[in-house]
C-alpha cells in the first residue's frame, strides 16, 4: 500500500485511462476524488474505488471552467483536508485531417487538454505549496512528441503544450517539494481510441478488425496499451519511489518512439 492514506484527484475518471488510474491509486491505498464531466460516470468510478477499500468522492466538473475547478478542489479539501496527488487526465479529441479541422475544434480541444490541465495544476498547487509536498501527473501523449499517427494536429499541439507545461511547472514548483511529471501514452484501447479506429477504417475502406491489425503491427511489442499499463506508471510517479523524478515525460507506447 505505497500510497496509504494519500489523497488523489483524478480528472476524467469516468472511463478509460482515468478510470484505470483511479482504481490503481485506490488499490495502492489512496483515497480518490473521481472527477468527470459526466456525473453518473464519476459516481460509478467512485463506487468502484470505494469497493477497493479506501474512501472516495465523486464530483461532476468541467475542467475547462475555472469556477468548476475551484469548487472541485474546495470539495476535495473539505472532505479529506488536503490533496497529495493530482492526475490531470481529462482530455478530448476527434480523428481529422489537418485541413478539416475548425476553429470549434481548436477551442474545444485546447479548452480541455491545455487550459484545463494548466488551471487544475495551478489550483491544486495552491493547496500543496503550504504543505511542501505533492505529486502532479499530467497525461500527455506521444502525439505531443510528433507521433505521425496522432488523431489530429490540434490534439498534438495540445499535448505538446502539456509536455512543455510539465517541464516549466516542475522547475518552478521544485522549491516547494512538488514533483510534476507527464505520461505520454501511445495507442491505448479505450472507447475514445476505438471510435478513432472506426473512423480511420471507414476512411481507408477496410474493416475495423483489419485496421486494428494494421495499428498493432506498427507497435514494436505488437500490442496496444491497456489503460492499466498507463495507470501503473501513474501510481509509481505518485509514490515515494519517484521522489527524485520531476520534469519528465515518460512514454508508455510499446516502443513506437524513443524521445
């Protein structure tokens, strides 16, 4: 129980990577605040966390709304008295060619993936600084490092901003003993990624199963991530074993890229 009695906020905890991270943190002993824009999904995640043993809190929040972020952190602190860990996971995308992207796509993707990550980090850091302790894990993507198979160019730009933010935040928060790192998943089997596979299969005129085979063939280890593969690294980065790791953007991708 390497995270026994730690308090963690996980955004986008309703499904996919976020749900897996919430469960893995709970299994490591942390109390988890499960946050999602879909309140029903947040409650389902919190119930699953509670069944694993530690305490949980479900919160419905839009991380693109600064007022909602503030209320989210206030509720977490009122319930658990502190925040030890933030996993900035909430994110959105859609599969599209660069020439088909719109201003609405830019505003939607950047609002959640970049603005939301920054202001969640900033608001939680306000709670961590007086206690001189904390671990922040941002979920970026290998798309932010130039992966050619990204869902779209705006998504890649948003995740590149998360990587840059991670580096600068780690430098400026280090004197407060706060660690800031990023995880860069490669292909990960979630509802969102499966929807992207279906779109790509349609566009290329092949079956979804054939598209999955083509996708997996491009991964040196031959398999995409399960969400639990990403969650395992999040637990480590939040643990005492990672106390001297900060400012890093670590890939979980089966060997697709090396940067």
